[in-house]
C-alpha cells in the first residue's frame, strides 16, 4: 500500500471497515492531522471514539466505529475559499443541506464548515464526511 496521502489512506480504511460492518479499525501511522480529523468526526457523532496505542517503537490509532458513516474522503486539490463560498463546497461534496460536514483547515485550526461559517473565517477544504 502506497502511503502518499496519509489522510486519504486513513479515511478510506475507515470507510471500508464501515461498509463491511466492523466495530473497530486500526489506522497506521499516527499523525497530527489525522488525529485532528478523527476528533472532529468524534465531536460530530460519526465515530464513537479513538485511542492511540503504543506497540513497542510503533504506534497506531484504534478507531471505534458506530456505523454512521455513509461516505468519507479527502478533497483534492485543497481548494481555498472565503466565507462567501461555503455553499458551493457544501453542494459539491455533501448530498444535501445540513447533512454531513466538510472539514476546513483555517487559521483558527481545523473546523467543520458550520463552525467556520459561525467564526467568519475561510480556509482550505481538506475532507468531507456524511
């Protein structure tokens, strides 16, 4: 398995485990962006929990799934957008209004598109989950 895009590999692994009805998923390697995305997914109710496990010199993330993810993936290229363009990206990556989240990298950290709208900040769309 090629590890060119760690976030894409993490999200596709989680989605594949969801599709076959697994309760847990192991994600390797551990990286900060992946942990931040998992935290947003947990806060929005798409996963139950995740924990970082140490196994000797290597570490991995154990993700506890609840069967709520219909689809998730990365957004490439990472589009930059302002506060007035949120609706365009919602229409492009989410199936309907108020269903799912677009994860946005902003100057205030990783936020969902709804939080970024509230704070009035733009950024780069990096992933979606619904």
